[in-house]
């Protein structure tokens, strides 16, 4: 029987799959970028719906299958809600997430990339972003 693994990471993208599932790209400290399926994450009362939102940072528990990971649970440490409410910040953060997704690899440790993504999101949620745009 396969065991579960826990990684520290950030959700880069989330896309709908089938009727109630989601496919997420997670940048993890331990294994780089991984793709995972969150079964039932689009259901109304799903426990996975909150931890599959892009720009969510925390510890994620996965069941490692033969071909893919399946998200079991998530312990959210930081959710960058301010990014999703500001259109300019959302565009910049999405572009940066896409760039990190393109440059990172599966199975290769990505601690520096995760730290860079976290600090970038932190910058867009603070008043420091206002200082940079002036």
C-alpha cells in the first residue's frame, strides 16, 4: 500500500477536471513542481476547496499513486487574498507563477524558487508594492 507524503509548497495553478475534481500545480520545497489531482475539490462542502486556491502557501499531504499525486489534505499557513482582489497584482503574480512553473522541474528540490515566490507574493500584499509603483 502506498503511503502519504507531506510537502511544504504553494499552489501555482488550479484547473477544473471532470465534474467535481481539480488539477493543481504545486511548487514544493522538497520535490519541485508537481501535478496533483484533488478529488471532489469543487464540491460545495469539500475540505479541499480552500487549499486548492492559487497563491495558497502551506503544508500539503499527497497520496503518491503510480502516475500522479492525489491531494489528501492541506494545512494553510498563508493565503494571499489581497492578490486576488487587486487586478494588477493578480496579473503580475500569475505571470510570475507561470514563469516559476516553466523554469522549475519535477523531482528537483526547489527551496530557493519557493522562497522567491513566497516573497514576491508577500511584496504584492504589503504596502511595499505601492512604494515600488510610485
